[in-house]
């Protein structure tokens, strides 16, 4: 019973960062989307972690991963995740009559990204939570708090920027921007030793500024 209760606890705190960001960004939509469609997109984003993981494993097993070097490998891995999230959002809502405003592209991309991030958080929480103790609960909560302002927000920003270019019918440009954003964050996290979190946080703040600018641009526009 105790194991079951703590399993539910891990599930809750893993999904909570995604739900918190989702509520925050849904306020940017002047005409709220159907909850059914948001749930479908969130679920599709969660499921997209499966092909993303398979492609990442395949890539890392090829000679290309070592030939490209660590920096280019980070870019390829980031591209795989961004394509997976875009595919999830596209197949969940493309052609739906509710997908009728440019800003919707950003909303649904962010929703798919948060579904993706929720599964990532769940795996990480499970790996850090081995024994039910006060220390393990604290460590798991600390990891997920860092992901709330780090990796989870990164998924939001990268996919939101992609959503902006999707609305502009420039998907290849959006994938490039999202991949570069994702790759830079990964590089900052893995470099600069003790200062990596500071640099990565500054980078996310700058990306957030551009994201909200994009929201304002699309709110004032219509599909052509």
C-alpha cells in the first residue's frame, strides 16, 4: 500500500510542472481551445517520447554519433525531440476546425511539449526515487523543481518558437530555431561546470522574451 501511494506521489509531482506551465501559457490564448483537443495533444506529446527515444538509441548506436562529435550529437538529439513533438501536435490537431487562429499553433505545440516533458520527468523521478525515505523525497522534489525552471521550460520555449513559425508556414525554419535553442541549452548545462545553471537560466529568460513577443504578433494576425 505504501509503495502504491508513493508511486502515485511520484506520478503527481512528475506531471505537476507540465500542468503548471500549461495553465500559465493557456492564458495567452484569447479564445480558449476545447479541453478534449488539449488533452489529446498532451497525450500525443507524451506518446511521442517513444519514437524519440527509439531514434535517439538508434542514432547513438551508429558510427555517425562518434564521428560528429559531442556538440553536433547534441544538435541531432535535440532535432529528434523537436520533430517528435511537432509530429505529435500536427497529427493531434491538424485539420481540426478549432485550429483556426495563428496563435493556436503555439498553444498546441506547447501543449504537446508539456506532455513530452511530463514523461521525461516521470522517468527521471522514478530513477532518483529508489527507497521511500525523507531524503529521497527531498531529492526527487529538488530534481523536479530544477526541471520546472529548466528542462520543462526549455521544451515549452523550443516548441513555442516552432509553433510561431508553423503559424507562418515556415516549418523548416521553426525546426531549425527550436533545435538550435534546444541544443544551446543542452550545451550550457553540460559545460561551464558550476556556472552552467546560471548561463542556462539567463538563456531561457532571453528565449522567454522572444516567445512572448511571438505570442503578441500572432494574437494580432489571422491565417492567410
